[in-house]
C-alpha cells in the first residue's frame, strides 16, 4: 500500500517497508538536491533521505510533513554547542597544563614553556634547516618574539642554552641547547 508524501512530487513511501523511492532529478527540479535556497552547510551536507526511527524521512520533515511534535521544536543553535565544547576543551587544557607544570617544577625546576623551548632545541641537527633563528623558535613555541627572547635569556643565564651567530649570515642568531640543558631535559622527561 503506497501513499503520497509530498504535493507535486513523486516521492512515495510503502507503509510495510518504510522505504522512500526517489524519482529522477529531471522529473523534480524542486527536490532538495535542486533547491537554490539552501545554506552552504545544507548544500555541503544534504539531508539524509532515509526514514528516521519515527517513520518520516529528513526530506519529508524538511518539506513540512513531519509530525506536529517535531515541527514545534526549534533547532538548537549550533554556535552554542560549539562554544560549550570550546570552553570544556579550554578548561581541560588548563588543568592538564597546571598538572604538567607542577610535575616539571618538582622534577627539574622548569616551566612548561621552558621545557618546550629545550625540547624543540634538542631536536635541531646540522643539516639544512636544522637550526632555528629566534623568530622561528618563537613561532614553534607559540610565544611572541620578545617573550621568547626573555625566556631564552633566562635559560642561557642558567647555562641550559647557548646563543651563537649564524655562520652564513652574521645578522642571524641561533640558539642551541647545552649539555647541561640536555641533562635537565632528560631528567624532566623522566620525572614528569
């Protein structure tokens, strides 16, 4: 037994099977795939055309044929869920960073930022592009150039880093981890 679901279209649903048959697109230029009033999100992610557990397809709900209870519920604003997720992620990140900060401080008297700088510099090599200039280091550890310079200066005063001029460009300054810096980094990694 079949009944008409939408006016002016040939979409039919069989009551015993719960499936929706789609006509050719040429026959229904007003179908969801041909609509021009869709938002970019709807165009990128078209509605599923299979029936929902309630027996109506997303396409038939879209055409205004959903049960009364479904039509009265306003959709949740997508920005609110995204903002809630961002806040949860940010809070989790803060808690994790505080935990790691305490562990690094106890194991090696290092902050997370100091550890990050030492870790990045420990991966340098003598090949092409193997050494970072101060501005590149700032980008990698996500600090401003001035904050990176102050941090490198503190680590250099502690004997954990050394700065030297670029051999091919006398304007460039490289920073490298010292032997004491490597030892401290290994101790921090083992204790954190």
